[in-house]
């Protein structure tokens, strides 16, 4: 079993679609191992997305991720990292497959509903950013 980190982004929470997204995650076979809802500070969002700090969209990304609360979860499944990325669909919802979370719930490449770790090593770092061992079941 592998773990990955997901964030239901402020657009998803704001639209009242958190339950629908969590349902599709569970229906796809993931187990939720940890969950927390929080309103990221600017510093917390900048820290989480530090690898993107030189990208032209970084300022907009941080503004978006701090505009309202998010739900952060640790998910577990066989091949959780790639399985979640498949379920999420392409970063740009216009390019996402039908039935994927981003095709169903995202607005555009920035307001794209959900984040998922891009590799097992990244997942370990991202999980540790939000959760300690006592907070995972
Ligand atoms: P996420 O998977 O959370 O990782 C980085 C985020 O940057 C991405 O989803 C998008 O929400 C956001 N983003 C905004 N513009 C772009 C872009 N041009 N390319 C990639 N990611 C972008």
C-alpha cells in the first residue's frame, strides 16, 4: 500500500463540492488515513508550493490557495500516487479525460479543484508538511 497527499482546493470547498469529490475518491478505492480542514496562510501556501516559486503563476496560485479553506487528506491505496493522478485528470481541465475530478469540478488550469502528489518521494514530503504520525490512522 502507498500513501499520497491530496488537497481539495478553495474552489471545491466554496462550491460545496467537497462531499462529491470525497465520494469519488472513496468509490475509486482509496482509504482516508488522515484529514484536516484549514485556511492556509500566505506563508503556508508559499512553503507548500516552494518548488514553483520561480514560475510566472506562483503569485496567483498562492492567492487562490489562500482565498478560502481547503481540506487536506492522506489517502492510501495500491499505487496511490499514480492512481490519484489518473482520477484527478490533467492539470488543465480542458485537457482532462471525461469522468475525472478536474473534468467534472475544475474551472481552469489554476482553479483546478484538487491537488495530488506527483511522486512517492513528493508524497512523503507533502504528508509531513501537514500531518505528524499521531494524526494518521
Ligand atoms: P497543482 O497540482 O496543485 O500544482 C501546481 C498548481 O499550479 C497546479 O495544480 C495549478 O493549480 C497551478 N497552475 C496555475 N497555472 C499553471 C500552469 N500554467 N501550469 C501548471 N500549473 C499551473
